């Protein structure tokens, strides 16, 4: 007779617990070789849209190669490459270039850093301040590129096309009396530095390197202003698509206003108090305060004679019937204060 409190026998096949399945066990297995380009010479290689999909990527030990990564990634390291032409699609995190020389690059990233590099020409879009260390002969220009999937890749990487600090370089290891970096000439031809691929692998990628087609607005950055007159235009969130409105405004200014130069753009978040500090004397201040609580603000600076009048007229032309909320400097004197207030605030957000 069994004990009153004894447990009933359990079939052996029921005693073995089914192994637990965790969420990370369901992920596709990643082969690092699929996300590495290494030990190549005199070749044209890379990845087409949809083949990297936010993974980390490695490029190393390549010589005289054309390398194209037409997709977004998490981070990329480039090591020990010589005389290479490299295109990198949007990078959510950092790109780190080490021990490379005589290379030409087109890079979009959140963080940019080089170490022990020589003679690198880089067309750059960088969300934060680019950093060079122990590097010489560095040259920088504004990112200038288009293919149909590129803008959605910027979004997938969490990067705004309006946030580009390409010319605001910080040198960790400056040499007294010398410049380790300079800016590329404004009239440089992109394809002279980074030729479009002609191999069969990339035939389906529809590329343009024309300034008017660039996904990133082409700004003058830290170059000296040619006029004492600037204008700030700020697009506030509303029922209208402010990114589309800002693009329309930039496109029309580029077509019709050859005497006005695009200096800088910035997309930022602002609280009501931030708006009051930056736009304190604006007639429609409370409207801007309410709009800023709905989403980001896009600020655009143009410089050139008559830029205030030109910007105001262009804003009116692109607004149309859209329910847009846009601030535009109303005089050259006010514009100088507007530009300083807005971009000083934006710079503080980067810190």
C-alpha cells in the first residue's frame, strides 16, 4: 500500500521539461563574413540596398579598391586601407577609420572618428562633431549623394537629413603652426573622387551625385559668409509635413535665389520655454510654443544680399494652402540675433 501523501507516478516522457525558447533564439543567425570586406586589391565590391539592414560592418586591409555599401548599418570600422574609394550608407552609430591613407570617402553617420590616418578626402554627413586624432592631410566636404532608397535608410538609422556638422571638425592632436585638416574646394566634382560603380552587381542602384538631387542639403558650413545679411527660417510642426515643406523651400531657393547661400540646417526638439528664449519677441510666439510641443523644429540659415526678403517671399510661395507654421526673420538686424539664438541653442543640445 502506498503512503497517503505519496505523489502519483509520472510517466518518464512527461518528467523531461521542454527547453525554454528565448526571443534571441528566434533571431536569424548572422555570419560575420557576410558583413566583412577584407584583404582585397584592385577590386570593386560592396553591398546593394537591403543586404546589410542595420548590421555592424568591417572593412580592412584593402588596396586600390572601390567599395560601396548602399545600405544602412549599426557601425562600421575601416582599418589599414590604402588608395581606396569608399561609399558608406547611413550609419546609426559610429564610423572609425584607422591606419588608412590616400582614400576618398562618402560617409553618413552619427559619430565620425579617425586615428593615424593620412590624406583622406571625405564628403561627410555627421550628426555630432567629427573628430580626428593623430591624422594629417584630412580634407572635408558636404555629403552629396542620391539613390532612391537613401532617404528611408537615413530614417532607419535614426539620422535627420537636416543635422550635418560636416565642417565643424575637432582635432584631438593639433600641431602648433600647422593644419591637420582643411575643407575641400566648393567646386570639387564628386565623381572625380568617388566614381559611380559600373560592375553588374550595382546596375540596379540609380545614383546621382548632382547637388540638386542630394538627399542631404548642401551647406557651406563654417566657410566665411559672403554677406553681412543672413536670414533664419524655422519650420514648426503642424498639420503640414514640415520636412517636405523644408525640402520644397530649399529646392525653390536653390533654383531661384543664386545670390543666397545655404549656410546650415538643423532639426531639433524644443520645449515651450526654449521657444520663448529663442524667439522671445516674435509676434506669434505662443503659436510657436504650442507647435514645438507637437514635434521637432527645422531651422535653416541663408546668407546673401537681400536674403531676408528672398526667404520671406519663398516661404509664402511654398506654403500655399498648407497649414504651415513658419517663422522667418523680418529684418537683417533681427536675423542676426535669430541666427545666433537658434544655433547657439542647437549647439548646446549637442553637448
